[in-house]
């Protein structure tokens, strides 16, 4: 395999059962080929444009900018994509590869259900079988998303092993894949997992920054000074950074969820508090307890409470190319309310972590500087939870 797509500095790699190695090799061959395969690229971009609704807007947030009084703020509107987030970009790419490899069944793991819904959506579009592994506890907390996946024709498998959480669903999906490699493709939802998944997700999500670069050059005639994106596993962030990685004058910021605070024990701030480890087929940074077990993570945002981080982000932090900062639940909820009131946009609670950091950063910059903040998704799904957080009872 091309070495650059396996390791990111000291992170990445392929830590999977023997049975999956030939699959990863075949997958990597198909992935490397698809980058320059005209037919693949044509079909990928046709679906991104005609089905997902790309290119997404780069919107100048005038009211936010004037209110804060610092850098000019632009929003990259991934919330406007079909299914309401950036996840669809990656799932379209991976499902096309699955088709090329002759697979007829897609499997995925999901925590909150958003990646499961995106996978079920594309399985329906491609007429493929679909099975989604979800921790038992998560299926009970996310009944609406379970029903949504079933509506789209997918089968949702509640995982009772371990604690019945996302990490257990990951293990169940890997186990299913190793038993059904003939017909099955494992769709991973973030820039995580064994190689070549992190590189593949980077490639398919890089459309975010390829577009934003072209859009900002058209609007302002120059590159932005900073990019801000939220980080769960890191897919919208790596997609937002990708086209600027070789432009050192563009600073890159990832906003991770510090939950109730870095010292509270109820956090998902992997890059600030995590340590090196191996899980989900990769070497990266993880939140672990003192016995090296994957810790139970917490954030108000279901999309950000992954106990690890994509290996490329661990490497970007180690090299100093990107900076990762924690945003608390309270700061995220305040940003959720702020952008609704200032711009008329209800952003996902995940994305609101990026908005919260953008507010802090813009203040320290001057009006002739530019920030692009990625809105990874829309926030309709989060309205009830924010009401609950604010003590508003919607059932009265
Ligand atoms: C899933 C999700 C995230 C977190 O995933 P990344 O891989 O870190 O991008 C962020 N925002 C939204 C809206 C999501 O659905």
C-alpha cells in the first residue's frame, strides 16, 4: 500500500483480525484507483451535486461579524446537504467503492444514529441490503433514528455486548464484516478505523475545502486566515482542512467537546486529555481509564462523544499544524442560540462547538482577517435537547 495512506506520523495503521487483511488490501487498491478513475469521479460528483445538493454555500455571516467586531466570518453550509450534514459526502464515496468491488450489502456502526441514517439512505438509493449495528442503550435513547433507518429499509441490530455503547457496536460491525467479507462492505462514518479508511474519508470529505477555497478566492481574492471545524472522529474537520494543509498561513482549529469541563470527568476531549492507544483498527489518541480500557465519554452532542480521534488529527496536533481546543456544553448551547438569533440558522449542536470557538477566535483578530467556520449539520434534531438543557418542558 502507498505508505502515506497507512500511517500519519506515528498514528494510523491496520490493527484488525487476520481475516480482514486481504479485504483491506483490495479496498486500498480500489481506493487508490478511484482517485484518478474518470468514471468514478464523474459518478461521485454527479451524486454529490444532483442528490446531495452540492456545492454547499459559503455564506458571509454579516450580523455575526459586525456583532463580534473582529475577523470576517464565513460559514461553510454543510447543513444544507440532503440528510442535513456532511456525512453523506463520505457515504456516497464509500458506497460507490462497494459497488465497484461487487458488494451487495452495506454495514455500519452508529452511536447517535446519524451515520446509520446516512448509510441507510444511500443503501436505499443503490438498492443494497443494509444492516446497522447500534449499542442497545443507544437504540433506546435514539428511537426516532432507529425508526428512520427502518423506514429507509435498513435492519438495526441492537448490540448488547459490553456496555451496549458505540465502542461495542464498532466491535460487532468488525466481527460481522470478518464473517461476511464475500458480499459485505463496512462503511465507516468518520476519519477513523484501519487504513485506508482515514485516508479514504479524508479524500471523500475534502470536497468541503476544495469548494470553500474556490469560493473564498472568488469572494475575497485571497485565502482565509483560519479554518474552524468541530471534531468527533474528525471527518468534517479533515474535509474542511484538506485543501489548506499546504498553505501554512491558514491556521487550522478543531473544536472538540469538553462536555462539562476538562476536569469534570464528563468529557470527550480526546486530543487534550487522551493518550496513545489502539482501538477500532487504528493507533491514535483515546480517552482511556487507568487500566487502558476505553473510557466512557460524555458530551451534550451525540455526534462528538467518540472516545478516539482520527489518526491524521493526532498527527496534525503532534506536528503543530493544527490546534485543538475544548468547548463545553454550556458554550455550545450558547453558540446554538447565538447563531439562531444572529443569522437565522439553527445549526447542529456538534457544529455549535465550532461556532463557539469562532466567536472566541474572531474577537482576537482584526476586521481585515477572515475565518471560515464549517457548519457540519443542521440542528432540527437538537431542538428538544436544548429545550431540556434550558429547563423548558415541551410536553406541557
Ligand atoms: C457526525 C457528526 C459530527 C462529528 O463527526 P466528525 O467525523 O467529527 O465530522 C459533526 N457534526 C455533525 C452534524 C454530525 O452529524
